[in-house]
């Protein structure tokens, strides 16, 4: 049986989190100008120490994709000193109902609510929770998100149950997927739908396509590797 390799030493990019954040903010400002675009720093698989560095640099909105990881980090951060205790946790990953139950009130904003059963569970476990409806704007079978035509009903259902529906979330086309919808089109459709539904927020755009997303009207971008370095294997 092969021996397990020793964990690699942290790369230089983690030592430059503050500089990486500044570089991303420069990219955002180059497209957004004076328009508000919130940066969600995606820290999945990254240690709490990296999040602490980001918080020290003023980055308090942190995105996580795995319920157990967010739960563990948030629990530890609650007892931390300094700005880490003020982190706002965003859940951006795929959801099952048991994850909502596990995370309880620790999530500041749920980005990936995409079906009625999740709306019902969220309203039951976290009354009044702030959320986004995730839509599939590219039509890719492998993507999460409700179809665009179904979003209005889901938004109405969530509002009727007392949830704070702030907007929509989407993910751009996967490179090499063969999707006939490009990033600009997917993001434009999502912004148009949000406006039609009277919703303010659009969480869309990642490291590779944030400029396209902001140009289309994103109010939040979710950036991971350009801040914290390549994601660790899970």
C-alpha cells in the first residue's frame, strides 16, 4: 500500500491574501465603477487561518459549499478574537434538507435554494431567513438551479412563507460543456428575470467570468481561487 504523502507546505499565495483581495477589488471596480458589487470570498477546503487573514484585510463575507465545513468553521469562529468573529457566512453549495437543519441560524445568506422542498424546510428551520433562488440559466443538465420559467413561482412560494427573498443566483456555463448559452447571455437573462420579479440582488460571476457578470448587472460575485489559491482536493 502506498504511503500517504505529507501535506504540502502552504504556497505563497496564502501569504498574499490581502494583496489578492485588493487585486480582485480592482477588477470589480474596473467594470462596476461606483456601482455596489459585494465580494463573497469562497473558502471551501481552506483553513480557518486563511479566512482570518481575509477578515483582517476587511473581507467579512465568506462563502462555503459544504455544510459540515461551514458548521465547523463557524463554530470555531464564534469563539475567536478579532474580526473573524464578525464573518458573515454564505452557503453557496448544493443543498439537501438535512443540511439546512444542521446549519440552523449560522448562515447569513442562502444562495442555492432551487426547489420547493428546500423553501419549505428553510421556512420551518430558519423563519425569515435571507435567501436567493438559484436558477439554471444555461440549460446544462449537470447544473443545479430551477429552470428560469419556474423561478417566479418559487420566489412567490418563499415570500408567502415569510422568507426574505433578496434575489437570484446563477452559475455561468461550464467550459467545454458544449452549452449553446455563453456567460453574457446567461447572466443577462438572470438579471432581466430579477428585475422583472422586483428583486435587487444577483449573485453571479466567479474568478473566470466576473467581468461578464458585473457588466450584466451582478450585485455579488463569488471568488475563490483568485483569493485563496487553488482549491484543495476533498
